[in-house]
């Protein structure tokens, strides 16, 4: 069985500050990991994915995430927050890249303070 | 139109009504999905269709009835819903088996 825990349902940072959104996973097989972003009144958009090719994954909008097997983590970071980054972020795990049974975390709402 | 389109965007219905949600994908994908997104709960997978055939029903109550007439269209027929069914219903599509899912903007459903 697979599961995802996102630490912190709400994160608030100042514009220009570092963004760090935490995701820990549990998986009995090598995991595939995803970060999705959901802007208000929209669906989910894929930010980046880990598929075992490289542990540091770069995504869209300046985000990146690092897969750390020893810590079972896949935290999402961005060096400098922008007002447009305000959204809800979801971490998800599956047992294959094209998995149809994604297991999602509960989400983290990111607020950017001017 | 590009991507995954869902209609209507908002729907209010009584518990005895019958309505349908529509999803259309313009990406040439071969798999489509229905998800339910409720407040303060993780996204829940409801149904999966591959090449128009249902391959996953995640213990969804029979008051939700999916239909996939072709690989570009997916419907969710609703009848005799309960207040706890109020949620955002998201449709997604993917090119199975190797590509990630692309989501529509959802239908916000409110049950009176």
C-alpha cells in the first residue's frame, strides 16, 4: 500500500522568500512521485514528477523537488516566492509513471504575503 | 479547445433530481478518470476508463453512474444524491501507460 503525508495544511511566506512544502511518502515498491498545483477555481496542473532518472527534479514555474529515499521524502522548493505562486499544492505517489491509481496527500495551501 | 474541458462548471441540484456532468479531452489520450474533491479530504479516485472500458470502480455508490461513449468523452450521471455528495468533481485524461494525468477545471456540485 502507498500513502502520502503533507506536513502543514497551510504555509505562509513573504514574497521573495524561500518556499518549502513538505511531502513524505510510504511505498512498498519503488515510488513514482508527483507534485500538482491547483489555482483557485481550476483543476490540478502537473508541476513535476520523479521517475527514478534523477533525484533532483526541476519543474515548471521555478519549482524543484528532491527525492530522498533514506528520508522517504519529496519536498518541493522554490528559491524566491512570487505572488502568483499562491495556490494549493498536492503531492502524489504511485507505483508507475503512468499510474492510474494516484494516491494524493491532503494538500498544502500556500499563501504569499506582500 | 485544448486540454480537458468540463461542463457545467457549477451545478446546484435537489436530492431527487437527475443531472449529468460532461468531460471532453482534446489531447488524443486513451484513458479518462473521475475524481471527487471534498473539503479537507484527499482527492478520491472514483472511476477509470481505458480505451472506453471501465477498469476501476473505487467502491462508488450506484447513485453515480459513469458513461464513456468514446475515448474523448466521459459522463457522470447523477441521481438521488445526498448532501455529502457536494464536492468538486474533476475529470482527467492520460496517455496510458506512460504519461501523467491532465486535469480539467472541475464541476462544483452542490446538493440542496
